């Protein structure tokens, strides 16, 4: 047999071998698909993932990988895209090589504002006048003490009455009133009041001409 014929024979045999290998591989792949289900994308940890902070874009690219595994091996709730974990916080330390599940993540918990202890007092918001005077010497310090002065409407021919309705009251917050900021306008003051003081001032709001805050001397 000439060299040319031998070369052609070897080429034909190589093509036949490749076709047989492809058929075997295809049959094996079909068998696996029938036994374990089609391949599905799933997020796998490339390294340990620790709790404590929301996942950022750098975590998604460095820690989370997408692999395709038979459907039978995918646990319920497994993420299929790293983007689904963006901004979420792991509940605990997750080892490398494990699937990332939706139940292992939670939204970041809002930071609770620490409210100073008030004892038997409670925060109550009332509408007051004259709050600009509190800023005459600078911003009031936290828990500054104030007096709440009530001025009533004139009764008949007589003048109205002005009196201190609550003294030594902690000022917790002060902001614009319902009409918005403006010189001489009403302000919304959050005060630390006892139940008795709160009832007295809430009642005064309904009949008084104005309630004024004065810095305590």
C-alpha cells in the first residue's frame, strides 16, 4: 500500500474514532441529564464569606462564582446570579465551595437611634413660638433644659394670662413647624415630659394664643 493510501486510511479511521467518541460522550451526557436533570447556573463561594456588613460589588466579583451543575444537586433557594446578593448581609460565616442560599442572607438592619434615658418622661411634640431665641447664643446643647410659657387669649375685656406651664423640661429636638421654616414662625419642639405635663400642654395648645420656649436660667 502506498503512503498516500495509508494516509487516507488513517484519516478515515481518525474521523470514525472521533465520531464514535462524540456519540459516546453525547450518550453519556444524555444519560446524566436524564438521571440528574439539566444543568442549571448556581452561585458558589470561591472563598469564605463572613457576616457583619452588606455585600458590595467587589465581593460579588472576588467571592461569588457561577457554576453549572445538574438540577438534582441544586438546593432549594440557591442563588443563580451574584447580583441577587448585592447589598445583603450574610447571617453567619459561609465556607468556600458551598452554595449561596437566599435564606443565608438578610437586608441590612437600620441603625437604631439611641434615645437618652428619660426616666418617667416621654418624648412629646408640641407647636411652640419664640424658638429663635434659643439659638441666640448658639445651637442648644442636647438635653438642654427649657421652660414652656403659655399665653392665653384675652377673656372678655380683661387681658390674657401668661404663666409657666412646665419648667426644667429637656429639649430633645427642635425643627420647623407645620408651615415650614421662617422668621417668627411656629416650631415643632420635642420635649421630655411627664404624663401630667404632657396633658397640660396638649390641652393648652387647644385654647392658648401661643406656647413659648425659654431657656432655663
